[in-house]
């Protein structure tokens, strides 16, 4: 390729790079600066405290509950989003009117606002679950509140995973299934020997996305439970919000945000590389 071609390609990327710079890079380094102060978010002056906020994160246990909740939320959504998404994809991969209608129906929750979804399920939990089925509202119980929030996310995101898996299923040549049948493999054996290995690229996309979304979950927690009862459903991102804007500890909140971002980037990168190495082996 000529230098002129590279220059034209860069010009096409430039608008996105400028947006990324001002929306992500600049705020991140601004946040790092604030995290080294004792700023309360309101005062004009910021007192520099160095690494004290970071030391506080690792010397106190107040962050452990939000961290545990985020990890639990991520584990639940990661498992059930992918299981339900794959099951729906296998059932609805056929190019029929019924399958097309059901694909749209299962994907619809994903395009609904997170806030609207949370309000819908808060109403269903409180006004339908108990009056109709006699079951306790999970959002009102400290033992089940985090699970109740996670189920809202599963209902919303499993349709998205379904579409990724359907795209992966449609890319698998029929000749491979024919070869498997000739070898005497049944449907179950074909699924585990042919379908599942060739779906690793789709699996990589879904796992990486759901992992990142789960670790930075905020909207659903804020609307559905407000982090309660107590702190039983408070996620790490919501803890950052409360610390920064409610408890007026902007410096400490920014320190938590920086650590959280580095944690998410590290975990997501490790998982993505591990899954991509598996793709290469296939």
C-alpha cells in the first residue's frame, strides 16, 4: 500500500480517534489527577494527598461487598446469558417465518432502555410475582437481591447473545454435518464435536462483552434496588457513584474508579487472549 493510501485511511479514522481522545483518554487522566487529592467534588481547591486514596482502597474492607456483588452478578449473567443465548440460537437458526418472528421477539428486550427494563421488572417483581404466584420479591431480600438484578440483565442480554450465536451457526458449512453423519455421529455428538468447537469465535465475543458489561454494571442496580437492601446488591460502579456524588469523596471515588477500570481491562484482556488462542488452535 502507498503512503497516500495510509494517509487516506487515517483520515477516515481521525473523527473516531478525536472522539475517543476527548471522551475516554482525557477524562481518564483527569480522573487519575483527581484520585490523588482529597477533593470533595464541591470545593474549588484540591489538596494533594498522593497515593493515600489508593492505600485506603487496599487497607479497608468497605469495598469488598461491592466487589463481591459485581463478581457474583458477572458470574450469573455470564453463565445464563450464554446458555440461554446458545439454546435459543440452536432452536431458531432455521430460516422460517416463525423462527424470524421469535428471533425478533427475543432480541427486543436488548433495544429497550436499561432504565425502562429495570422499572418494568421492579413492577413485575412487586406487583405480579407475589400477588399471582405467591413468591417473595427477590429485590426486597438481602439474600436474593443481587440475583434478582442479575435476572433482569439475563432477560435483556440473552437475545443479543442469541444473534451472535446464530451468525456463528450460519457460518458452519453443512458438509461438516454430513461428514459427521457418515461417521455415525448423532445430533448430540455433532453438536459437541462440530458445532461447539466452531462456535468458539462467537463464544469469545459473547464472553468478553458480557464479562465487561457485568463488571461495570450500574444502571440496573441504581434503578431496581439503589444498591439495597443495605448494600446487598451494590455493584462496584454504583459504589463509585455513591462515594463520589452522594458521600462527597470525589478523590477517593476516582481512585476506586481508576482501579476498577484497570481491573476490568486486565481481566477482559486476559480472557479475550485466552479465547483467541483457542480459536487459533481450531
